[in-house]
C-alpha cells in the first residue's frame, strides 16, 4: 500500500480533507493531528474500519479505543446517562485534551471500539485539522495514537510515516502537536470520578470544577479489563531498554562513567543543563519544565531508535500537575525500572 503524507491546516480550503473523508467513509483509516499526539482514525461504527486500526498498529484487541467527535450535537448519539459532573467537565475542557468515560448507547458503536465493555472514552480534540476533519465527516472516529503499538507516540507527521508507511493510505500532516502527551482520561461513571490516565487536564483542574477526584497510580490500575488506553500494556518504549534516573548531574555523571567502563553506549534524555555530560547521545527535555518535558518526551524517546545505544537513561521529574502525566508515560516506557549504581 502506498502511504501519502499531505501537508494541511484547518482553515484554507484543501482537497486533502475530501480525500480523507472519502477514505474514512470507505472503511479505511487516516492519520491526523490532535493537540496531544497524532491519531489513527477509522469510523467507530464500522467493524472493518476498527479492525484496520488494530491491524495497522499491531494493537491487542482487548485494549479499548477513544472515540473523537467534532461537536456537542454528536455526543448524545453514542452515549447514555451523561452525569452532571461529566457535563461540567465537557463544558470546561472541550474542545481540549480530555477523554471522558461514559456509558455507551447500545447498538451505536462497534463492539471492537469498546472491547466488549458497556462504557466508551469520548473526546473533542482542540486542533483545527482534527476538528475540520471530524465536522466534515460528521461521524464518530475511533483514533488511538498513530504509531506501532507499544512504541513512542507520534508528535509529528513524519513520526507516523516512520511507523506506518505501507500500512495506511493517508497522513494529514498538520505539523508538530502542542501538548505532546495523550489526553487525560477520567471515568465519570463512578461515584468518585477517577483519573485512568493523567494528561494535560490535571487532578487540581478537575477538582476546581467538580470536587474530589481519585487518581490511582498505574500499578493500582492493573487489575481487571482496561477501560481506557495505556492501562494494561507496556507503552512508549524505544528499542533499547529505558531506565529512570534522578534529575541530578552528579548521579548521572557517575552512571555514565560506570556504563562506559562496562562497554555500554548510552543515550541520555535530560534537561539542557545535562548536555555537557559524556553521554554517547543526548536528547533534550528542554529547560526541564513540565511543559517543555511533555513536548519533548516522545520525540526524545523516538530519537533513540536512530542510535546504537545499549541503554537509555531518562531523568525524572516531580508528579505535580502535568508532571503526573509525564511520569506516567516515563514509568511505562521504563517498565518501572530505575538505574542503580
């Protein structure tokens, strides 16, 4: 299969959107940017389209997919019993990096989207290309990240091309995404709203709108069937093993010395202040702020695959605000492993 990557935006008239809509209506899949990462979309009511998503990614079929909509009018076509707290969150944070777990309306979506559950994650992305595509299509689009399953999520169109060239027909390339980590997923079918995947909308932001919110660790979420992506399987990993390490220059310097003495080649992912250390390859987390680290994380992890590194060291951050989302992804990339000197 030939894969076309077309440069687009969401404002100027562009036949690329007509091509994307035609492909989606024909049951095929299309990659497109959101404000978080690139998604791989297929119409969520079409079993064959959803199967094509799983096939292109190599994704386990018991891992549910998030459904994207382009306007509020579409919402009640696919979900039932929307709680007042859910309505408040949607009003506050949509369009935006928020996925809400709701009760699915029976018979509306492919069961392959929900992985057999009676709930579905649904969101309205805040990106001009995504919104234009969804509104022109006027159908719900199931769209996980547009990468090979388990690998770092794509934040640029070329990342999608690297992973999925020859597997999908079209990539709408809207440039680099903004936030850099996937949407926050919150389950609002529970008595106490519970964050299933941290992201750009934080616990503190929710609590300012709806009151108390539970945020279990990803280890605490392991039991039972996953209700959202990223809860069950290893994710976000480059080819070389990743180890977390303290955000401390002396500690990292000692680790590099030890690993080099063992004949290991090391890729270091860290803030700019670590760039003078003797890593074989250095990939920046920017100035080390949460915003910069979120924006650089997947690009840095993905860049490791262009090296001959035997090991990847990645400095950690605190879990305040968006730091919780960053560390959720980094912990999963490392499989929970820390480098021990």
